[in-house]
C-alpha cells in the first residue's frame, strides 16, 4: 500500500506526508512512522450537516432578534434605545457564528492512526489524541446498520468510541485486528522486562 493511502498526513500535527519515504519521520513535528503505520480517515461530509445547521441557526436567530428589536423600537418609542442596543448585540453574533463555521470547515477530518508505539485519533472537533499501546485494552468492533464504531478501553477506566472513520465492516475489522496485535505485542514486550 502506498504511503499516501496508508498514512496521508501526520497524526500529530496533520502535516501532509505525501512524497516521503515508506518509513521516515514527519518533517514538521518529527513524529516517526514505519512501514506498518497506517490510518483510517473519515470523510468530512458526515459533519457537513451539523456545520451548516450551526451556521444557519447562528445567523437566523440574531436576524430574528434584530428584526423584533427594531420593530419594537419603532412601535414602542419609550424603550427605543434599549431595543437598538439589543439589535446591535445580536448583530455581533453573526460574525461569531461565521467564524465558528469557518473553523469547523477548516478542521481536519476525524481519523484513527496505528503507529508503532501507540494509537492517535481524532473524534469530531476535538484535538488529536495519543495513547500508548500498553494503556489500551478491550478492543471491540461494533458494526451496526448505520454506524461502524471501534470501541476500546483505556487503562480499564474509560472507553473511547471512534466512528465516522470506517467505510466498511472490513475496514473496521482490519483496524480492530491490527490494534489487537499491537496491544498484545506490547504486553508481551513488557512482561519480558
Ligand atoms: Zn507531524
């Protein structure tokens, strides 16, 4: 598998790894990767609906409040100043909604990356997160009709659910098997020390 398909970008800093050797390090942040490193990247289309709804709601609500405030200011002259202040405050929400929408548009897609020392993942709009293999256990692929989720437990304390990343049951199963293999390898390595 080509590096571009296997590991299109660095899971730590999301810098593109296109054109680099099979096993090397990220030119931006120095994260090492090897021939066995690979990642599954979700499509951003799945977040598209949420982004647009937030933009529409973020702009529609201030517009409704601005209109109501201005109409009230015309109808009730006594409180005119107050209603104009309300209208201005709501107008300030419009660029904020637009900024949030842009931020989500530019955010990297969700992914799961299997590296030699641990797993990197990103869920929705959170930061890229990293866990060492020795802290990962109970890897479970959950394939339901509409969602393909990979669940794993961290230090037997809390669970991570990675979805919107896998395109097929086969992808999900491959990721689970690969993770299981690495977790076992690291447990074995630890027990020898
Ligand atoms: Zn990097």
